[in-house]
C-alpha cells in the first residue's frame, strides 16, 4: 500500500537537521527508504547498503526517488564457463 498524499514524502528527521547544520558536501545516510529532497541537488551523499557506504551524486533526475534505488545491495556475478579439452 502506498503512502497517503496528505502525509507527504517520507524523509528522516536527521537528514533535515544535517542539511541546516553542516557545510560539508558529504552526508551519511542509513535510511534507504526515505525520499531524496530537492535541497540535496549538487551534493554527494554516502548511502549505506548494509555493508559499506556508496557515493551517490544527486542531480535533478534523482529528486523524488528513494536513496536505496541508487545503492545496490547485491553483486552481479558473471557466469564463467570452463571449457575442457577433448582427448
């Protein structure tokens, strides 16, 4: 079920506090389900994927999406086929 329209977007309060207090360009974010607000434009964010932080640069196309969409939690493995020599 989706979030009600009258409630607005879900953003963790810590993200709002960090934006007003600090002058740094990097913010560490553990909340992958919060929406990217518009005042993060042009900033680099470190999003935690459960193991490590990934750098995500916020541009205009990413505003409105969630932080977790840009920090993958699984690795992509390529299938390696070993060819054996015929005798």
